[in-house]
C-alpha cells in the first residue's frame, strides 16, 4: 500500500516540477526552441518506426548537435530561469488578475494615451504576451516599475531622454523604456508611415505583442498586431482591448463579442494605404 502511495507522490512531485519549469520558460525564446525540438523528436520516432535508416541517423545526429548548441545559444534564458528558481519562483503559482486590478491598469494606460493624443506627444507602447521580448529590453533602460499614467506621460515627454524609444510592458510592470525595435520594410507599407509605425509593425511581425502608437503629427492612436495596422482608434475601443489583455477570460459580459469587435477594429482598414497630410511619425 505504502509503495503505491509513494509512487503517486513521486510522480506528482516530478510532474509539478516539470510544469513549473515550463511556466518559467513561457515568454522566452526557449518556448519556440522546445517546439522545434519536439517536432524533431516526433519525426525521429516516426522514422524509426517506419525503418527509415538514413532519416533516423540524420535526425539522431541533429538532436545530438542541439544538445550541445542549446546551452550556448540560450544561455541568457537558462540563466534567467535558474535565477527565478533560486528566488523561489518554482513554488509560486501565478495569481490570476482580478477584474478590479485590470480596471485600474486600464484606467492608467487609457488616461496616458488620452493625454498623449490630446497634446500630440508621440509614443510607442508594446504589450508583451507569450513571446518574450528580452532581446529588446537587454539594451534598454530597465525600469520594472508600476504602471501609472504619470510615469507613461513623463517617459514620452519631449525633453525626456527615453521619449524616442518604445516602452515594453507586461500585465504587471512597466519593464523597460528607451527600447529600439526592428523596423518593418515591407514594400506594401504606405510611404506615409514614419519610424514609430514601422517599428510597431516590425515588432508585431516577430512577436505576438500588441502595440499602441500615438502619432505626434496627427494626434491619433493606432494599433499594430501580427504585422497589421489599424488607425484612428477610439477611446472605448482602446479600453476594450486593454481590458481583454489584462483580464482575459475574466471578462464576464461576453468576451467573445469583445474579441469580435477587436478583430473588426484591427482588420477593418488594414488595406487602407491612402494617407494624406504630412509624414506620420
């Protein structure tokens, strides 16, 4: 009897450790690597089952090479994971954000965007999701500060040294300011788009981030998601999207309807490339 109980406890502990390690890996490039390794392993098993000797040999050697390359290529991610383990993050379960907490953050960010828009102060806010943006925060100014309206406004104030770069946020903190992002160079992008809009499109192409852009030329707000841009976003639409980002499925009153409106919002004018007036910066 005790032997069976001990086996169950043993399996439960190992399962919990593996689960927590996977949670720590979420938000880093290592997640994409794990997906690639998993595909190679599955192909190797399939090739072995079908007795494809050459393919099995090739995939086996590829996995052997990866076992040496992974610690080198992903050294920053592995170091960060070990640091979090040392801080006790392995044992902590993520607390789900309540609607009240989400509403406070939405109010702060929406208020900052409203002020920046009214005063035509250019800004670029990048909201990190599952794909980590550590490559762009490493060379920036690390803040790890609470998300407040006043802090966001002050960062993009014209005399602030950080105002030309982007800020990267997650659900709980303002991670870094003065971040420089990859620029989109697709030929179909309207020639009227300036650096901020191209940077927003660029980071949205290489990650699942949601990016808000405030144009200092026009004083309007645009959103970039998955390489597509929607312009002149209204205040209530901003609040809906932010609420979904922070609260997710906790939105009680029909989050599917919210997502539909967000989708309509983002894609409605994605192909509209006719810009008039000055350069959008």
